[in-house]
């Protein structure tokens, strides 16, 4: 296979070559910017502003960071050497993993296809990209962009039905790494297929991410930031708050503020708002309708299947086994629960352990420490939601049910390279104590091996 030969020949090892590919990608994004806006509006009805803030701008920043730091990241890193190996020296070299398969989702079709691609290019790999067929306008444009930008022996793209194409590719070729972003159900299938050939994987999955509003929180700020994090992209964001836990003493005040924030953002009729998106397809729309079973709508709940519109909706659960409790919602439905103390809240969080994200609103530093210590999650924010994604200095990834591995910024480079340790020992010093016979040397070994 050409892609395998391209890596093994050493062609992708050159820093200048990697920079050339990254610059080509940056130029392609800028060249196709207008078409990206159109594709995202067709698939998800994203506004130009939202498309730039959550996709295009994030990609340009990621490329800029990689171009600035790739030489430093790729340089051999000195490492300490212990007394036992004196006078050796040690270092760590970052090697490409090889041929990488990136499987991307539909909800941020450009960001979540090209962001891992940037890390894989920076790491010196060759890449096969599989965008989601559920965002057809974006997938078609991505296919044209990739094929016009890169020789296929370095970066190629495969479109079509993900279930068929991914399994077929994995059956006929052994990839060196698989990077998957999407649902936990499909993630498990990818993991099983990869395990048959011992292929390492990165799984960026979902999970029911809670947002906690303590009684001392800034209620207005909490309402505003939760509304933004939940309803951007019509709730179709893997790190969106999946449900709310609000201290019982501030429930009514918080609900009033939240409803007002939603009206301020999207108007009295969100269906007419240019800032509010649409559900990706009818199948997901129907799934969201089922999520209204067993709940009481506090506000919102308007919907239009023909136009895939589902309004920002806040609900209370009235049946203990309602779908919104069991399943990741991935849409603009926000269940609200109340709590009196941290132990009561933790019982609910424990029913869906290891969320991808965790959001806490409080002004109390001790409460903050207690919550962070007691909840296991991928990453999160204090007094904010979702914007941890935009900080390239922070790794992004899940834990347990919400994923394996992390990326963004330097972490992306690390994700797509192998840290190869090397120890170099001089020949001028070669003490006999290291060699048999070992009789009488135990006391020296005890001193040297610690």
C-alpha cells in the first residue's frame, strides 16, 4: 500500500514536509471558507458566526499552534538516567505511529474530522479520513478539499456508509492506530474490531455530562453559560450539559433566569432565529421526541419534524425510568433535578458514571475542591460550560465509559506518535560488578538498585 510505503520510506519524517502539508490544509480551509459556511448551514443550519467560532476558527488556531511548535515537539527530549546505568545518557524520540484511520462524526463535521488530522500530520503519519455520511453536504465538500489538497499516498478520504466502509477497510488492511469520535455503541464495535489485530485506539465518546448549580452560584451567569453550552448546535455537542442539578433553594429563581436567557439568545420564536440550528435528520428527531416520554415540560417543547426544528426545552422527570435518565440526549432537551447536599447529587451522577464533561457553578473554593475530588469525569469547567474545548493547552478526552485517550494541541502530537526511549552507554567505563559471577555482590546491588 502506498501509504505504508510513504511512512516506511521516511518521507513523512521531515519537519519541512509536515509543515508543508499543514500549510496546504490551512490554505484549503481559507480557500473553501465560504463553501464550508454553506455546507454547515445545509446540514445543521449553523450560522456563519457559529460555524467560524466552533469549527473554522478552532482549526486555524490548531494549525497555527502546530506550525509554531512542531520542531520543538519533534526534537529528541532528554531524560534522566539512574545511578545503576551511570554514565549512560537517555532521551525520548517521537516516531510516527504509521498509517492512521480517523473516523469522524456529523455534529461538528469539519472540526472533528480535521482537528485530529492536524495532529496526525504533525506526528508524521499518513492518514485515511472517514467523515460521517449523516452530514452529506459537509462530507462531500471534505472529500473535494482533501483530494484537491493532498496526494492520496499521504492523506486520503473514504466516504459512504460508515458501517460498511469502516469494517471493510479494517478487514483488508491493518492500521497502526484508529481514532474514533462518536457514540459509545459504535465505539465499542470499533474497539472490538481493532482488538482482533491489537490495533491501538483513541475513542472520543459521549456520556451524560452534569451541570451543578450550587446555592451560592452566580445565578444569572450560570443560567447564561448553561444555556449557551446546552443549546449551541441545537444541543448536538458531545460535551453539552446533559442534565442539570440545581440546589433546591434556588430552583425557581434559576428557572426564571434560564428561560429569560433562552429568549434573549433566540427570541420568542427560536424557529425564526438565525442563531439556532436544526436536528441532523429525522431519525434523531424521532429519538428526541421519545425523550419527552415520562417528563413534564417546564418551558419549550415546540417542534416541527418537517423542518427538523426542536426548540430549547427544559423538563422535569416524572417517571423514574424515563429515557432522558437512561440515554445520552444529544439534543436541546435539558432535564432539571434538584438536590439538597452533595451526597444526594452524587447518587444521581453515579447512575451514569464517568461523564465526558462536568460543570460546576459555585463561588465556594472548598465546595469546588470537594466536587472535583469526588466526581470522576473526562474534563470540565468551574463557572462555565463547553469552552474547555477551545483551550489547546488542555487535553481533551474521556475516561471509562466516555472514552480512551486525549488530544488537542501538543496532546494531539503525542496521541499520534510513539515515545521511543533510547539509552546510550559509553564503552570506556565497564565495571566488572555488572557481570557474573555475582557471588558477594548483593550488598553492592542493594546500594545501586533503588
